[in-house]
C-alpha cells in the first residue's frame, strides 16, 4: 500500500512541527526531559512505510499518526500531594494519535484514534501511582456505559479526606468525562499547565510555541467545539460567557 | 580612550597588507602594525617576547609565503599561543583571523577551526566595513582586560544581576570551578554562544520581529528601543562592539507595560498598537510578511532577507556547529529557500520545501 505524495507532504509538515516542539521542550525544561520519544514519532511521520493501524485493524494510507512512548515530564506542583513524604513526581506520557489528513482543515472530527495515557509516579517511602487517560471512544466497541467520544478518566481520593490511606483506594471505573481531542502539542500544554505551570508560562512567552499551539487548537479543538455548539442554534452576539480563557485557561 | 595596538601577521604582498592595516586604522580606533611571518619556531619565540606590548593579534589564515621554508597556518599559531597563555607564559589577548573570502570557504571547515581558536574572523573583501571591524577589535581588546579586572565575575562580565532566571545550563561551565578558566573561554562564550546564535541575547532585527515592528518604516524605532526597552539592552563585556538585547527582559517589559499582554500571543499589528499606546510614539509601523508567507505572529527572522518570520512558516538552516539546547535555531523563509538565496536549509527541511514548491499555483 503506497502513501501518496500529498499525504507524505502533509506528514512532513507535522514532523517539522514536532521538531519545533522538541527543540522548545529541550530549551524550556532546562535539559530535564529526554526528547528521544518525540524523535521516534518524527521518524514515524517521515517514514513512508509506516502507516498507522486503526482500532478495527484496518489501514488507510491517507491516515497519518505517531506514537509517543514513555515521554517523561517532571512535576513541579507537589503542594497537595498525598501520601506525605512523596518527594519526586513525574508524568509518563504514552500516546498514540491517528488522523486522516483530508480532515485537517475541515470542521469534522480531526482524529480517527487517540490514546493519551498518563501515569503519575511519585517516589517517597514507597512508589505511588496515579493516572488518567484521554481517549477517543472506538465506534465499534461494545459498552454498556455511554461514552462521550472524547473523555477523560482518572482515579483519585473522592472526598479529599485528610489522612486518607491511599492504600485503601477503591479501584473502580470513574465517570467518562467528556474531553476535547489532543495531539502531542496540545497535550504538552494540558500537562505542563497543570503540573509544571512555570514551564507552561515560559512556553507561552515563546512565540514559536504559541504559534504552534494556536495552529493545533484551530485544527483539533475548533471542529470539536463548533460541532458541539452547533447542536443548539445561537447568535454569536448573544455569547456573554467571555473571555474564553475563563472557560479554559489554555485556549489562546 | 586608550588606543589598542594590534600586531598583524600576513604573507601577502606589502601593498595589500598595508591596505588592510590602514583600513583597520580608520578613525583612529585601533593601531595596527603589519609584519611578515617568520618560520614557525622563531615566530612563536618572538611573539612570546613581544606580545606583552600588544592588545591583540591578527593572523592571515595561510602563512605560506615564498620566504618561508615550511608553510603553516594561523590555527597552528593560535593554538600554540592559547596554550602558552593558559600556562601564564604570555598575556592573554584576542586573536583574530582574516583571509580572502575564497580562502575562508575553500579551507576545510574553517568555521570549526575559527570556533575553536579565534575570537573573531573577518574576510578581506572589496569594500570592507572597516569601522565595524575596528570597533569589534577594540571591543575585544578592552573586553579581555575587563574580564581580568572584574576577576572573572560572571554577573559583572554580563552586567546583569538576576542571572538565576536564565537556563542554568548556560552558565554551568563557569560554576563551581576552583580557579578561573582562561580568559579566552569567557570571551568565546560571550561572542560565540551568546552573540552569534540567538537565544538569551538577540540582535536588533530579531528584537524588531518580536515587537512586530518594521524598522525601515518606523521613524520612532530608536526612540522605542532607547526608551521603553532601554533596560533590555545588553551592556556587558564587548557590548561596545556588538549591539544585543536580552530577549527575556524585552518580553517582560512589554508584559508589564501592557498590563499582562504577551508578545508571543499577539500578531504584529496588535503588538505595534499596544506599543504605540504604551509609549505614546506614533511612528511605529507593523511589519508585514515576506512573499509566500501569511502569518504576522513573528518570532524569528529570515537569515537571508533579515525580515520577520513566523518559525512555522520558516525552515531551519544547516549549521556546521550544532546549536546548544538552550540556543534557538535560525531559519530562512520560503522565498529565500525557493530562490536558493542565503544559508542552506537543514537537510530535514528539504522534503518540506520541495512539497510546498510543488503545491504552488503554476504561473
């Protein structure tokens, strides 16, 4: 199966954008990240023999995508962390995104598949784990619970109980919270703004990052938000819930 | 102001050497004494004795004139002198490389050689900007003395106190060392790592790009940078030869003065509008994109046209020396890439350039 020239051109642009973000992350994390997993993703985008496989097992040469494996981000927000004594926390991001390049500039779902899986690993007296994932629900998957197409699931201490014994954490399915789709670039904004805010603000002062971030919000979030909003009829002028940053601080 | 004295070794004809020496003596900024090179051993011995009377040394790239039995080149002398200076055998002085443009290009990885041994290089060309060269040479001579005077103190060398806000990797090489490194290491760090590659320090054109301003159309540009942004000007060592700005300080000045706006989030027109409101200056004009480009969210410049560019619309350039993680990449625009002007694009960009070229509407 051959990947067309058009698809390869498109993939080349996405690869060079991932190169820009890799450079930015190397610069802004002061050397405390390893960008190797991003370069693996870049190589996948540039390799015409790599065609990502969709969840139903099919392959479509018009689809582009990449996988990021074990990309580690140090966590600086340790203020409310439990159990006590956790000194060192990191996020481990494993993600896979697949999309059809023909949907990139439309108001349709920009992605065909998404797994954005984050493990939070804290080291104290013992190693503790938490985590969440943002998924695109596979249309063909049988499930009883209704799944918003993009949703976030995570586990935590629901009553925020003082002295809660995390060893007693009840493990059961948490609600599927609707979530907008993510690629690596939007994911970096989401993760750093929550867990390494000082890095996020530094990135926001870098025009290369804001230009990348704006472009990916436009391509990936805009169709999602417009399609959702289009469920109701409305006049743009009637929108009083402004600015957008009060709804989501990382929309730029 | 003291006049700095440079010894200039060149094996070219007397006339051309004298012409360069005279050129560099423009406006009496520096004094240049031209000489023919001796054989290597004698030259080193002679320099060891006499360099104390000079503030700098200029070397022609190839010292292989007819009068010498064995030809040698400038890097060999420079390397030897750096070693002797590091051992305290001679006073550390700036060493400058000069040659014809053709020789510079033809020589094996001149860039790399220069990077390792020389403080600065200039090319012998048809109408050289002598005053610019002379000012840089004087700044280097003065800077070498200054680094020694301030006892290798980095905040004094850079004339900036709050260095902890910078990436810690930048100054790591100078931290926790038992005795100061050779002066050349400090000088080379400032000139090559801070001045020559964008990063914490940026040139005027890059500052203008980030502020969204078209310098050529903005009569008030000097008032703007000399007023609102004066605190962002680099005033450390060699600043009398190289004009640079601290990028982070410029960004913060804008944010504070505009009550929270970020340059990085505004397009050129909005940046300029905010700058006019803050400064009260009316003659500042927003920059426009180069042909083929649309974005005015400028954050870099095209290395050929020296015009503002959104990095997303640019192409990384090929460099002999890989930029450090804390330095920024340099870019060329599509216009420069497609017309094959200026620096070569990075090999990873070639497919993308080709792709965009093929998608251009046929004329």
